[in-house]
C-alpha cells in the first residue's frame, strides 16, 4: 500500500495508470476531505457529506489514470473526480474508521478501479501508520455534488 500527501495523489494515479501488469497501488491523502468527516455519527454517516444528484448510469469501473482527486466523506462514501466529473462510490457495507482516518490504499492488477476491488483503510496517527481494515467498493455513480 502507498500513502501519499496531497500533491502525490495525481502522481500516484498517473504512475499507476502507466503500469500494464503486476500490482498497481493507489492512494488518497490524509485530510483530503474538506468537509471534515471526522464528525460522523455512530452509524458512520456524516451530516457534512454533500448531497449528490445522479448524472447518468452507474459504472462498475473507472480508469485509475484519470482519477485526479478522491474525497473520503464518511465510513460509507468516497467521491472520485475524473476531469470535471465526480463519481460517488457508496460502499455496500460500512468501512469502519474510513471517515476518521480519511486515508486508504488499494491494489489492482488492472488499469481500472472496480466495484469488485478492495480498499484498505490506513492509520495515519496514534503511534504509527499501517492498515486498519479492508472494505469492498460499490459502483461508481456519476453525480453532480451540491455546493
């Protein structure tokens, strides 16, 4: 797994997109969600997660090389930006600590991130960095985010 700072996210996606075989690793920075999901309720949903209006049919996969940003909103929700389009991934099961840590990694042997892939929550503080648990992704729904 790779953990990266904010400027490294684009580089991570670009590097991962250029590799055609082997293990690809992706990352998202700690603190990438400006809305501060650390205030999520006991159910893991954050009241600060922006509303999203569907903007087309959901997709099973998105190309890794086109991911320019990701924002962890809470234990259930990650928004991925590809160009000007946002894709909301609502996880099928709660991913404990995702909204608190706001950092995750993934590994895939393909050039796409898909709904069958697993993300791993990465611990960023509290005496050490490391994996905290793994969770499956859902479909990628193109959305228009509320302002």
